[in-house]
C-alpha cells in the first residue's frame, strides 16, 4: 500500500499464518535436495545444477543468520531461486515451477494484511484488494488492539492489530476512532 499519498491511516493486522508458512517453506527447501540429487545423478557435469545448489545454500545460510538475530524471515527468495535452478537444470521442469509458485505464495502470504483508511473509502490489502465505502458501514473502531468493522449488512470483521509492524505510523486508538466517527457521520 502506498501509505503516504492515499491513506490518512493504515492499520496493520497480525499475520497468524507465519509459523505455518515458515515451516512449509523450510520443508520444501529441505526436500529440494532430492530433485537436485537426482539431477546430479543423471548428469553430474551440469554446471547449472551446481550453481543453483550453491546459490540456494548461500541464501539459506544468510537467512539462518538473520533468523538467529531474531528477525522474521521469509524463504520466498530461496524457493524462487531453487525453482529456477530446478526448472533449468532438470529434465522435469514441473518441479521447478512448483517451487517458483511456492516462493510466490510464501512472499504473498508472509506479508501482513494492511487496511488503509482514506476520506473516500477503506481498502483491505490482499491478492484482490477489498474496497469498502464508508456508506456501507455502521461503525469502525480499535479497542484493545482489536480492529472492528461493523457493516450495515449485519456482517462483522474483527482482527488484531500488529503493534510491532511499523513505528512510523503509530497512532493512538482515540485519534483513529475519532477520525472514523467523523467519516461515518458524514
């Protein structure tokens, strides 16, 4: 989301899927040893296979160092590089395509969902951004780190906010709630 130009407020929601995504990505990176081993068995002189293995291992090592420092780590780039290596160096390109797709999915689902609030509408980020008009809502508020969006069609959206996401855009709940009350009152 382009926070500076479009939205008055951006609320970052917690991503509860990160652990599952990270475990799945780690498993796929470990399992990539099998098709690489098969590719080397079939043609042990393929320099591209050795290059892909080296680059993937180097990236994995750097991500492990980042993780040891306490950073949240996505393995999307490793999955993508591994996929490209498998795609171009094996006789079964479908495995490489699977890894590339897994890298794209890891990259997309590892990100936090953001909800942007502007004068005209509310936009919830995602694969297909959801646009919500203020006229469709009864109430919007944040209380105890829980964003609640109450729709006029009797549906309710609730999600916890991620306080650690971005300190530059930290805003008080009272200020945000007052902004929402003003927009709903118009």
